[in-house]
C-alpha cells in the first residue's frame, strides 16, 4: 500500500519548506521556514473560502473543460521539469563523487534540487486531484457543488504557489551552479531595486 501513498511527497514538500545552514561542506542546521509553510496553506485556504462564499456563475461544462486542460498541461510540464531536475541532480552527484571540492561546494545546490523535486511532484499530485474533483463537481449539483468548487480553488491556488516556489528555487540553484556575478544575481542586494 505504501506505493500508492502520497505521504513521502507531502513530507518532502513540507520538509523542503525549511531554512538550511551549511558550513565546512556539511549541513549545520535545519529550521522550519514558518512564514513559507503558513503562506503555502493560508493563501489556498483563502481562495477556497472565497470560492465557497462567492461561487462562480459559470457554465459547469466550460469550467470542467478548463480544469481538465489546466491539469493536463500542468502535469505534463511538471513531469518534464522533474526529468530535467533529476538529470541535473545526477550530474551534480557524479561530479561530487569524482572531486571532493564539488562534494562540499555543491551540497546546498543538491539540497535545492531535492527540495524542488518534492514541490514539482506535489504539483503533479495537485493537478491530478484537481482533475478528479473538477469531474466530480461537474456531476454533482446544488449544495454539493459549492464545496467541490472550494476544493478546486484550493488545489489550483496551491499549484500556482508551487510554481512560484519551484521557479525561485530553480533560479537560486542556477545562480549557485553557474557562479552568476553579483551584479546579475537577483539574490544579491545591489543596484537600485
């Protein structure tokens, strides 16, 4: 039954929302990133409450088509992203096995990629759940359609937040891997912005 459990992906996502401190080539400290954890639940919950309080007045068939299209496109895109991240991670692991310097230097980078993979795969699961709930909400009418719409809003918003999370983590990994100069590094607090 463990093969069908999404628990490892959920745990990986939740653990990924942590602040890590590195030093001398090893992980020194891991602390929960509570603002990220809270926002990752609060924003989708707010979307669900709004969808419940103000149910959309759309054609159910059109909404179902939109939800299924969104789910298919997002799932395909995220699975492609997973493949790229996994390949990048494998290359970093091979490089770390060959040279001690990279074993130490790339440790934070490998952790970023590991974190991103969990977020990407949770996005795939969200998309599949969104498709299932959207199909169910199309079949039910009346009072039952409103909670289903709220769940769709939660999953949709959470998946959008995962996109933002993965993009920022991927950018961070790129900046570290490619030794982006400070003047072009968006994480460096230089310039006018």
